[in-house]
C-alpha cells in the first residue's frame, strides 16, 4: 500500500478503527427523531417494498435485497416489488435523452435482466420501509414529465416508517417534496442533474455515503445502497444477527457516512477533499 501523504496514512489508520464511527451508524448528522425499538422490531413482521420502473439499476435493488434476504432468515419480513404494472420489469434502459434538449438515444443494446413485480402503485400493501431504486428509467420518466413514482410517494410517505432513496431514486423523493427542509444526498456522478431545481430548501450534503434525516434516508450512487441498508437495518434491529449475516455474505460495509471519495471524483461543489480516498473497511462486529 502506498500513501500520498502522511495525512492520508493517518486518516487511513483512523478509518480502520471500527470504533471511530460506531456512533455514526445512524447516518450523517442523524437527526433521529425516531428511536427504533430493536426488541419490538425483532418480533414484528416488517413489510418492505421496492419501487422499480423499467430501466431500474440492478445493484440499487439487489444490493439492499441481498442484505434483507439474509436477515430474513432471522427476522420476519414480507417483500413487495412495486412497479407501474405487475409482471416482468426490465432493467434495460428505455430510450431517453443523454441530456435535456438532445434527441432520444436508443439504449436497446444494453443488457436487460428483469425482475418480477408483485404489485402496482394502486394495490401495493401497507409498507413499513419503502425503497425507491434509481436507474436511467427514472430519468426517462422525468423527461416524459411522468409523476407516477412521485404520486405513490406522496400517497404513502405519511404512512411508511422509513423511505430510502437509492442513487437516482432520490430524484422522485425530491420531486415529491419530501426532502424539503431536509438534508439529503444522491449519486455523485449525477449530482447536478439531481440537485438542480428539485424540491425546495433541500440541504444537499456533498460528501456523504448516505444521509438520514428523520424517516428519510438517501443514498449515494448504486453500491452505496449496500452501506445505507446496513446502516438502516442496524438502526432498526441492532448489530445481531445482522453483523453475522454481513460476514456470511463476506461484505465489509462502509460504516462512516461521511466517507465519500466519489464526491471528489466527480468534483461535487463543497466536497470534503481532505478526506482520504482510500477504501478502508473491515468486517463488522469483531
Ligand atoms: C445537522 O442538521 C441540522 C439541520 O439541517 C443543522 O442545523 C445542524 O447544523 C447539523 N449539525 C451538524 C453537526 O452538522
Ligand atoms: C415536459 O415539461 C417541460 C416543461 O414544461 C416541457 O418543456 C417538455 O416539452 C415536456 N415534455 C414532454 C415529453 O411532455
Ligand atoms: C429550510 O429548512 C430548515 C430545516 O432544515 C428550516 O429550519 C427552515 O425554516 C427552512 N427554510 C424555509 C425558507 O423553508
Ligand atoms: C449514478 O447512476 C447511474 C444510473 O443509475 C449509474 O450508471 C452510475 O454508475 C451512478 N454513479 C455512481 C457514482 O454511482
Ligand atoms: C474533476 O476536475 C479535474 C481537475 O479540474 C478534472 O481533471 C476532471 O476531469 C474532473 N472530473 C470530472 C468527472 O468532471
Ligand atoms: C473532512 O474530512 C476530514 C478527514 O476525515 C475530517 O477531519 C474533517 O472534519 C472533514 N471536514 C468536514 C467539513 O466534514
């Protein structure tokens, strides 16, 4: 391992101490107005839903789902995959413009695995946790001025316990107005697209792997959904058996919500450039 500076080496050493961030697992500036009852959660059946639209980002869905699936060996959960229509929902990217004003591009050559949805926006069951996945399908709907996801979010937000926007899935949260007056983050490679003119009075956090503000959790791009989901589930259930399951799936989550080298990679204004870009994680629960 090479260090560019002493500072980086020191920062790396600090980030290898799991205890350094054990207080931060509720999220950046966790303004947790809800204290989860981990004992109660361990006994209840948690109703989890994912909003997916054609053009969903694969890891935005299957990253969180892997952790939920593993935890569901121990904790009761139900899963609803919610889309505009019940059936197979392709991940393949629908035609859309690369940038506003440009002609539409046909992305038909991109791989297109599919997921089976179980419910529509109209008949989805009561939900405790609602995940909203990103992907370029969200951009295509945005360019069509569709509000199908936003309408569902506005309808359900008062009744869910937590809503989680992953990557570009933060776009419909912002457009639905539920980030107004809140702190939030999003996909760093799409930062200005997401944060310009969406919602009002949103405190966009430039350097954040994820942000929790009350019942709203927002995640940075794609793989950050894994770390966001780990943080959320630890917040809800406590460390066990979650940490054991993380070691079974051999994934060492980032537990520092402020670690965000992609804010630097994508030159996000206000990014913390003094933070180490090193990816330093270790198995949890040791
Ligand atoms: C946390 O967020 C609140 C509300 O946005 C803000 O007023 C406060 O300064 C933040 N605290 C820290 C430590 O960042
Ligand atoms: C979406 O709304 C914008 C702004 O009102 C408008 O310029 C654009 O033509 C609309 N797009 C479609 C596909 O209706
Ligand atoms: C913006 O949100 C903050 C909370 O983060 C709130 O204190 C403030 O009053 C809001 N400002 C406006 C103009 O709504
Ligand atoms: C941002 O989202 C797009 C579309 O989902 C994805 O292709 C890209 O990898 C994401 N960027 C980051 C930094 O995660
Ligand atoms: C970020 O800024 C650097 C220096 O100005 C530039 O070389 C690089 O291409 C930029 N990266 C992106 C993704 O815009
Ligand atoms: C930026 O990162 C460094 C190193 O992790 C940290 O000491 C500092 O407090 C951070 N700055 C802000 C404004 O969060």
